């Protein structure tokens, strides 16, 4: 298993899978990168967990909707907008 992105690849993915927003935030603050296809996969994982806060956080850090299927991208944006309205 590759340990790229400052050795934080595995912990970041696990934190996302467990829906631990605070841990994801801490890992990103300490150098975990979410650009490129890895970030796109993480974005999809956050979407599947229905965690709009994680979706926003990953997009703010560089994850992109560019390679995500259009119907998924549309639902991601809708979920972020709904979550923002609740804040």
C-alpha cells in the first residue's frame, strides 16, 4: 500500500470511511493532500457518507468535481448547498 501524501494516505481514507470530520481536518492541517484522482475518490467517499461538511472541506483543500460523473457532481453540490443553508 503506497504511503504517499506525507504518509497520511491511509489515515485520511480511514477517517473519511469512519466519518470522523475532526480527524480529517487535523490530517489536512498536517499535510495530507487531496489533489488529483486521490482527492476525487475521497470526495466520492464523503458524498456516500452523506457528510456535506467533509465534502466542503475536501473541495476547499483541492478535491475537484472535474472527474466525477455529472449526476454525482450535481448531487454533491445540492448536498453542500442544503448543509450551508442549515448553518
